[in-house]
C-alpha cells in the first residue's frame, strides 16, 4: 500500500508487506476468519537487501478494530473470510529518529523507533491511544496521508470515513501538536471545504514550501460534489486555490506538488 524513500537515507526505500493471521473466531456461515496484518520493511537500493522492521500483529491486539471490511487479498487460503485489519496506508520517515505509520482500520497513527529494540513509542487515536484530545471532537478516523513535520506536529487528512464514528459531516485536513509531557493532542490547524466534502477512502495532504497545505478530497461517498476536489489552503485556514476534477467516474487518491510538468521554470 505504500512505497516511499527514507528521508534519512536516500539509498533506502520503505515498503509494506502483508500476512493473513488466523484468529479464534468463526463467521456466521461457519468459515474461519483471518485478518490481514501489515509488515514494515526496508529495501536497500544499492545492495538489494530486504529487511523486516516491525510486524503490526506483534504490537496491537487484533480486537482493536474500528471497522474491518472483508476482502480477499493475494495468497488468501480457500474457505477463509479475511478482514482488512491494520490497513497501513502511509509509512514514512519521522523527524525524531522514528517511522510514522497510519492505520486506517484502527483509526490510529503510531510512531516506531528506528532503534528496533525500542519498538512502539506512542499511538495517537484509536482505542489504545496514548494521547487525550484537548477537544474530544478533534478525534479522527479513517485518516490518510500522515506526515510528521519538522516541528514534531502530525499532519493528516482526517476522512471521518466510518459513519458510526463520525462527529462531523466532512472530511478535513488537520494538524496536531503533541504535548508529550501531559500526553495531550491539540489541533492547531484545520480545514474543511465549503460546501462540505465527505470521503470514505483515500485523500492526501502536503505541507508546501510557502507554508500552505495542498489537499486531495477524493474517494467514495463524497457529498455536494460530482467528482474530486484539490485545494490549497494557507496557514490561516483560508482557501488559496480550488480545483474540482471529474475523471470518468474515477477517484483521486494522492497529488504530488511540483514546479511544473516538463521542467518549466518561473522567470
């Protein structure tokens, strides 16, 4: 689900593998149940070496589930119902000698140390979260595009994608300041489009060099729009640019900021 460069080492790629874990549960029709768990790995480009860092099943109880859709990934045994359990949708280098991952199904963001002996450092959101939200309504769910910024803050697209856990009617971009002394998470920047846009999946956000945020509102379940939305907003949560895009009933997942398509330069 994710492939990115390690910003601490350009010779290393971060990527995910998956494994189906069988659990002691039986579905209503009598078939056994498996859960798809993600494995955090690295790949060294110069040597071709692949290394396993962390297995999500070693760190989180499978009972910690907000919403699990049944799916059939590659390698699923016949006669097994499989739940899309951890669903890691971003796995990126942090800014504190760590890796930051986002679990869509657990509605949680986690920090793992680069020191493999240290393991899980903290969890934001989810049923086992370490931080309290200063404003309980700022809790998130089904998030995508998670980054740790240079100041340690966490930037994400908060899908609010699971209806039974929604506290708002719109997906949004949000930035959290983490108080590690008091274990409090404080939303210091929020953006919701007007009219509201609700997406069940996907979405992306980037911090631009000028301090603005570039956001993608895409995926299923949007309201008020006939297609996808890309927005640039400034530090004061004001809309700077706005693009509504429809591509043959398809949805956008991510957008990558750049200076041009073919090497154009500003004169």
